[in-house]
């Protein structure tokens, strides 16, 4: 078991599930195509409403329970059916929506090194945040710990195959944004 400075504990991945994550199953997932190996890790950000944290709205959005009348922005996303494998809250708490062995609907139209449809072969991690707001220490620690566990379970995810959403959909996406400190993240991966 791994512990960090914030008292969060991480046990590992078993049968596609992070054993210490809160489970919140999303219907927005399906099976990966036959023969597709998990070989890419994609880091995103999300906050609902935009710029607001701790609202519980991301969980509702990923489970198709978001009340579109509760905020004007929600009307613009009410028809979307999306998910991620996991969501890391500002506290470092991890919520899992889709087993890592299944295909979450996080990347949309995307391509990595000429291979389209990144959802087919990737794991998507959403950080609670925005492009221009610093992420928390707890999030970096949780992300680094989780990434090490994912790489151990899915060894085709090599360091050069850990990317931001902006790298696989550059015409559409900017996340995790300029506020995400890639150097810090890589240093945590190397030291813990």
C-alpha cells in the first residue's frame, strides 16, 4: 500500500478497478475493439460549472444525471454522453467511472502518432480543474501514484505515451492547460 503526505492510500489495480477509488459507474462506456491493447494515458481537466470545484456536477455529468436547467452552461452540454475512467478531485480523492479494461468516452475525435480513435486504446484521467488555475498538491500526488499503478498494470503505456488531451485533439482541446506542470508531474513519477 502506498501513502502520501495527504493521508490518501493507494493499493493498486485489480480486474480493471483501482481498489481504493470510490466507484461511480457510468453508462457511457463500452468494450474496447478486439485486439486493442491499452497503450496511452490521456490527462484532461474538467470543472462544472466551468471554474467551480466541489459541486458534484462532474459525477452527475458522467452518469447522465446532470440537471440541464440548474445552470445556463449545462444546456450547452446536455446532449453529450461522455465519461472518463477516473476523476481526481481537488482533494486528491479519486472517483472511478469506467473500469480501465473498458473503453471510456473521453477523447472524442482524436489521434496519436497516426492512430485514430484514442478511446479504443487509452485510459482517460480527468483532473478537477481549468486550464489556467493551478492544480493542487494532492492532485499531483494522486495522479503520480495512480499513473505508476496504471503503468505497472498496462506496461504498453510508456513515458512517451502519457499525454494531454490537447496533444491528441489539438484543433479542439487545450486541456490540461498551461496551469498543468508537466515537469513537476514527471519529477513525482520518477521519485515516488
